[in-house]
C-alpha cells in the first residue's frame, strides 16, 4: 500500500485552516498559498461549489468537467489529497526544495 499524500500534508492543511478560518471567500482567494496548500487544502478554482468554510464546500449535483472537483471531500483527512492538483503541489514543493539544496551545495 503506497502512502497517501494526505499523510504528508495533513498538518499543513490544519494550520492553513487555523490561519485563514476568519477569512471571507473573497479574502481567502487573495491569500498567497504555497503549492501544497493550494493543491491539497483548497478546493480547485475550477470547481463551482457553494462555500461554507475553508474546507467545507457543498458539491452541486451534476457532471464535473475537472476531475479534482469529483475527488474533493470536506473530510479533513481527505480534502483534495488524492487530487491531481495536490500531487502537482507536492511535486512542485519537492522540486523547489531540491533547487534550494543544490544552490546551497554549490557554494
């Protein structure tokens, strides 16, 4: 069984929710999130769900054109950890981290 990205990102999403819990939806979408927060903890922008809170969205019935919309769950242990956007965020974060290490090691 391979580990879920959620196991890596769970603490990031809980701190993310604590930090932004008083934000309105307009304020929240203006926040600068890191790639993991944006991809794993936040509903993808392409999804048109009803906002109830940072990690609480009401899915509208129908067909979702963007696969991550179907994958999203309000459960804090799930959120968008299985989404392509989350996997891309983790990969981007790892890539940035490796670049920083490479720069430090060349000095």
